[in-house]
C-alpha cells in the first residue's frame, strides 16, 4: 500500500509563524507523511525539539538552499 503524503512550503515564514504553521499543518492531517520545505537560513531547533518530545519519526534532507523535513504522522 502506498504512503499518502502532503507537502508544505514554509520557507518564507519566520518565527513565531514558522513554528505555529508547522504544528498546525502537522495536526491538520493530509496523509501518513508530511513533508515541509524550509530555507537553509531558517532555524529548525524548536521544530526538531517538538518532534523529539512528541516521539515523531522524521528525516531531514539538506540541500544547497533548502531543507526538506519528512515527518511520519504515526508516532513511534
């Protein structure tokens, strides 16, 4: 069975909107996996801390100008 995924581009946001939009979109649903796009300049410290605290599985892919964060909606 294929994994359903949703992608959100948060690269234009700054704190606190960045974190608020991240959490809101994570809770909205839209599939088993949620992918977020960030700019390389954005700090993901609070987001990573939140995912670790809530025990979500995630993967970070860093590229030259962007960061892709894939989050499994089903917590481990």
